[in-house]
C-alpha cells in the first residue's frame, strides 16, 4: 500500500477504536442510572454482563468458523453501526426485555468489531513496517475517557444523556459503514508452496496457549482493578466513595498515557521486557500496599498497574499478528477470545474471594497474579522467536 492509502487506513482504524471505547465509557457511567430506571438488582446486572460476555465469545467462535465473516473490512462495516445502535438501545430503553435482547446483539457486534479492528491493526503494522498497535489501543482508552466524561457532563449539567448518546451512535455508525479505507488483505497463495507457507504462518498450540494465557490474566487484572479497587478503598479502608473512585480514574489515565508511548518503547526495548518488568514491580507494590493498608501507596500501586497493563494487550495482539502472517483475523480472534474469557471469569472468581475471604484477599490475589504474570512474561522468547529483525515474529516449531 502507498503512503496515502496507509494514512487513510490508519485514520479509519483509529476512529474504529475510539468509538469502540466511547460507548463502553458511556456504559460505565450510566450503570447506576440504568439500574435505577429499570429496577435492576446486582444479580440482574451480573446476568446482563454475563450475557454480553458470552455473546462476545460466541462472536469470536463464529469469526474463526464462518468463512463469510473472515473479511475484516466487511466485518467492521457490518458490526460498527450494529454495535453503536445496540449500545444506544441498552442505554436509553425503558423495557427490560429489550434491554437484555439488545445486550445479546451488542455483545455479538462488539466481538466482531474488536476482532476486525485488531486484525486491521496487525495488517497495517505489517504493511507500514512499524509498530502502531499501542497507539491504536490508546485511542480505545481515550474513547472510554471521552464517553465517560461526556455522559458525566450531560448528567451534571441537567441534560438528558440519551440525546448525546444517539448523536454519537449516528455519527460513529455512519462513518464506519461508509468508510472504504481499510487495509486490503493479501490474496491467498495458489501455487504449490501455498499450503506449506500457510502452515508455517499459523500459530502453534504452545504460542496460542502462552499468548492467550497472558492476555487472559491481563484482562482479569484489569477487570479486577476496575471492579474492586474503589470498593476495597471504600469498605476496607473507609475512604469516602468520592475519593475511593480516584483509584479507577488514576488507573485509567495511567493506562491511556502509557499506550501513547508504547509503540516507541517497543521499537527500542524487547516487547517481553515491556510486559515483564512493570508487572513484577506493580504486583510487588500492590501486595505491599495491601498488607500495610497504606492508602497513598495503594493509589500509586494502581497507577503502576495501569502503566504495566497499558501495552500488554497491544503487544500480545501485535506479536500474534506478526506470527500469523498477512491474514491474521482467525488467529487474533482466538487470542482475543482468551481475553474475553478473562473478563467473564475474572469478576466472578474475584467476587467469590471477596465474599468468602474479604476485599483485602481480593486485591492481594490481583497483586499475586500480576507478579506471577510478570515473571512468566520473561519466558516469552522461548515461545515466540524473532527472525528478520526485531519486529517480525514466527512461531517456534
């Protein structure tokens, strides 16, 4: 692809990630309001989140099995407006059955959109011959902050957030469905060496399990911090609710800022070290903070966890995409599926810990998982080896 086409594709992928995060940020702020409007109990909210999570996993399964869904450009154009529309219905409807039905549709669309955008990002990196995955994911994080900020501003100023949400959905859905600037996948090879080449580019089981396991536990840690950090500060350390929420805010800001410099770091530092070193430090710091019950140290620990996790997802997806070759949608979808499993199982497992052992045990478990994951990340070169320079990866046989 020439430079103008690459620039246009980068703009389209960036907008895709920004919108993907935008509506998730809106949802996070709207949960209390939706709960009150629809009379949702904690159990009903958990059921709704589980439905979305299972729908996400179903979407990943379909992408890896249904050939018609493996054109990522077409997949994005279909899923983008459905995702925006589905989330809008979830955020504005007054009907409980419609709310849950829209959750199923939204989960499926989010899975399709996420897989397609990550595949496009990987192909863009290969065409442009430079790392940009962290930058793309930084826009997802920025979108979450913008979505949360927009709804917070609308609510605090007395405006109906439904109008703003609908406008965002129309603009985002319209942009995605009319955009034609996606990276074109390489045509399949029909010569005699084609099957052999394709086999060499597929990820081995060991690579899938290692990268998938890493991204699963990263998702579990991220979800754990978002779901339990503020509650721990409020109930275990008796901080006011308004101050306890600072943990999630600082965590999110740290993650967003770190992603904007992630590609530069990956260009000069081995990717596995970008994962391993910060995770070991963050896990150690968080563990010490929990044991000492030091509030300021806990806040700083969550900032370090945000810095540590910021580039984990982008780097793992980027490594998987390079190992898979120029048509990485199926392989990336499998890796993303591990992340969704972590998002589904994490809150439930940590919730059981909180119920039976207390909130201190929950946060300590997050710290231990982060530390172990950091140590395990040092072994990444044993599973994924480098050839032809620092950014071209293939699977070890």
